[in-house]
């Protein structure tokens, strides 16, 4: 993994910049909590899963000032995982907001669109900074993954897909599984990947990240609602999210795969 996925911010920023951002961090944590809860409420209402209405009522009745104070107190005593978890999920939500804005046809992009996109990207960049700074503060999350780790995951994933294929009866689902298995097999045999293959591989990686973020979100909501949190839960989810983020960089850069047309 090339250096740069999780840059050491201290290597290039001034002490003055670091101090300024540290002073802004508590406010960023508070904003991120509110943003996370509002987006979680939106998803609960949109998905309409069993029990979602009761969950939504719990969140609406939450004393957010008290929840913020709880997270901030943990942070001040050197426990950064709670704030980091909330920021990581919030960053992803904002990235989706940017993607949604970019999806708007060019002919419909007026001055209001440009201003909204600029504000949204600034929010994202600010939270990304704080998130990555908190990762730096947590040595248990500073693992650097290798191409071998990526290959081990590909082998494990193919094995799971082979088991699913034996039980799958729907022809469309079987075709999808076979396509995904073919791409992963190309990775393991160092065969060149087409643009479509790379998209399939990134989908596989992003699906893993989404699953871990979904689990992380549930743990965080429970915590904000008053439950005691287990650090090992957060470390597991965050560690896997970071691992697959590194896998994504290895794929997109072409460092860990062969891409047709690239020398």
C-alpha cells in the first residue's frame, strides 16, 4: 500500500494549523453527532423495517446535548473511538451527498448548485481531516495492509461464494455470483481486468465496507441512547473499514491488480 491513504498529517502541517484544528474539533464532533442522527432517522423512515418506528421514536426523544457531552467526555479522557466512529459514518453520508449533486445533469447546474456543492465538500473535507487525525491518535487502527492480505480476502470471498452458489436456485443470482467469482479469480491469477471487472471488484469491496458501517452505526446509536459500549466492537468494525478502504486504494491505483491497457 502506497503511503498516502492515511497520511501522517503531522508531517506537513504547521503547529499553528494543528492547534487551530484541535480547537475546532469539539464543535465538529457536536455537528457530526447531529448530522449522523438526522441521517439515521431519515434512513429508518425510508426503509420502514420492522421495529424502525420504535427506533425512530427513541432517537427523536434523545437528549442530544447530553449525548454530545458523553462523547466529548470520553474524548477528553483519551477514548477517541466513539467520536471517530460517528465521524467516519458521517463522512460517508456526505460523500453520498456530493455524489448526488454530481449526478445532476450539467444543464441543470446553476449558481445554487455550485454553492451547495462547495459547502458540502467543505464539510466533508473538514470531517475527513478530523477523522484521519483521530485514526493517527489510535495505534490499534494504524495497521498497513498488503497485497497478500488482499489476495487472502479474495480467496476467502470466492470460497463463500462457492458455498452460496450450491444453494442458489435463481438463475440471475447464479449468474451474478459466477461473474463476481470470475473477477476474483482473475485477481488471484494476475489476469488483466477490464474496466467492467474493476467496477465489479470495487463493488465487492464497497459492499464489505457498507456492511461494517451498518454494524458500526447500530453500535453507535445504541451508545448514544445510553448503552455501555465495548471498545472491541468499535475496533473490529473500524479496523475492517480501514482495511477495505486500503483495498480500494490498492485496486484504484492499479498497484494490486493488472488493468487492461495499463503498462
